């Protein structure tokens, strides 16, 4: 028996916290962007300094290169940029010198993935760099580990096939997470909703639940000293013990039919924020060691199709609405009170980062915007068209350089 998996609509591809709940950051050097949404999986960069202004022509292009298909953003660690894309019938991971774009290594894995609805057949998951290992997930749910220094193949698992997990219209889209000696992934198989693999050799360490896979990436938390990994899976948000996969609590979140959970859960101020579109809306939860209490739920505050909100000084900023419905607006709100401070109608879809107290927003039309976070109004500081094609992948910021890609090109942009 396979878990029910309903295909979704097309084109979806640290706060200072009290002792009760803490976001656990992976080990990363200052200036690194080693995984999805940066060093802390919350869209915030460490140690960056950004000017309030750009040259009239926009940020300087340090280097650029043509790439293949895919929605996967890049990862940057220890001076090496890892790009994960598809050329012909292989998915390629390439290590580039982040400063110059010079090729360092390249490794390829065969793929036969054919999207039935999305206009792209490349990988969706951002590479995950931990210590000297790079972990990669292909669109067919194939899992690989290579060396960061040389690109040497270390191990591979055909995770979706081995655990009989359905591929879905958009392929595998949830980036795994590291905890200790484990790499933990929302596989979505029967009895293998979440699977822990050995980081060293890829062996299965545990498997748990039958939660179907989503496109949301998990977050690692400590609640009253208890480590939990939070998955916004297909139909439920689940907290599991990383040591053994035991379910600590489960909260219904999601909808059968044409709906998607794609935004990463956000932990802040002893609470957990979830958001999805398709009528699901947002939730503000109070997690504990064995349950998650619902504080409020609303489809009027933030309904994010795939963009993860970022926080600054108690205010959340995100894209409300749906790309495929043509309604996407930038919004600022208070998750505690549900108050929407302002809405920039017609803004369009995109992805947000926060650095040096400023918002960086890469819209999918290739426009890069620098904005000042404010609860009073939308304050745009600078804007430039930096990419010519659809910029669906998440950008990455490392050592003053923004790495952004579209369906054809990867660019390194020096931010003043």
C-alpha cells in the first residue's frame, strides 16, 4: 500500500528565542550559505554588510555562466559554490570557486525524470553542505553524497524507489536536514514517511510514519531541552525525535486535492509559524514536548504558496497569494496579533532574504529589490533587473555576493 498523494497545481516548485524553544543552527563559517535558506534555515545571513544604495545599473556582475535546468538554488561553503542542475539525461553537481566561478570539480548522476506538469525537469532541492560532505536530492528522489573538496562520489540511495514513495507532479522537493550522524529526509513512503540515513555511508538508521512527502524542508528545534525535527509534510506537521524517529506530536496541516505545503516552518518566540496557500492559510502554534497547541488559524494573514517568510524585529515579511493564480503581494504582519501592517498589491511572486537589517527580494521575473523592513510602509531602496529568464530558484548570499540563477544562467552579483 502506498500513501495517498494528491498532485498539486503547476508552477510550485535567529530570532533571539527564549529557553522554551530554540532554533538549532548547523555548523557554518561566517559568510557561508550551506543549505536552503542559509545557515539557520530562516532566510537570514550572518555577518553581511550592505549599502542602502546601488549603482544605477544595479549590482556588479562578478561572474556568470550558463547552466542547465532545475529549480535548485546554490549552496556556498568554505569558498566553494555547489550548483545542482540537469544537462541532457544527467543531473550534474558542480563545485565552483565562489569568488571567480572557476570550475573545481563536476560529478554526474543519470536521470530519467520527466515532469508531467511543471515546465522544468531538473533538480528542485538546494544542495546541503555539512563539514566536507555535500548531500544532493534529485527530482526522482535519488539521494547522493559527494566530497566538497573533490566531488568524489561517496554513496547514493535511490530513496523514492527503495521506499515506494510516489514521485508527484513536481518530483522530490524537500531538502533533507542534518542532525549529528544522521541525514533525515521526508521520503513519503508507506512506513517510511521520514527516513534517517547515515551521513557516513547512507545506511538506513530508522524510518518512521507514513506521512507523504511535501515540498517544505524540515527545521530542527529544541523544545524544553528536547530535540525535535519539524516536518510540514503533505497533510500534517509532525515533530519527530531525531534519535529514533519517534513522533512527539502531530498537527493536521494541509489539504487533500490540488494543494501544496512548500514553505519551511518558522520557529520564533516559543511558537511555530506555518503557511500554505490553496485555502489552507496560516497557523500560529505553541509547541511543547508532546503536543502543539493552536493559538490561531487564518487564511487572511498570510497564505504562502511556496515562499518562506523572514522576520525582522518582530515583524514577518512574505509573499501572500499564488503565482499560478496571478495574485501575489508582498505583506508585513505581526504573527502574535495577526495584524497586517501593510500590503504591496501586485508585487508578484519571489523569494526573500534578510541581511544587515535589510530585505533582499528576488522576484521570479529576475528583478532584485533592496528594501528596508518597516511596519509602517513598504520602503524600496534599490531595484535592478539582474536575470532575463524565470528566476524560480532561491538565491544565496555569501561574503557580500548574491548568487542568483534562472532557467539558463547563474550569476554572482557583488552587493555594495
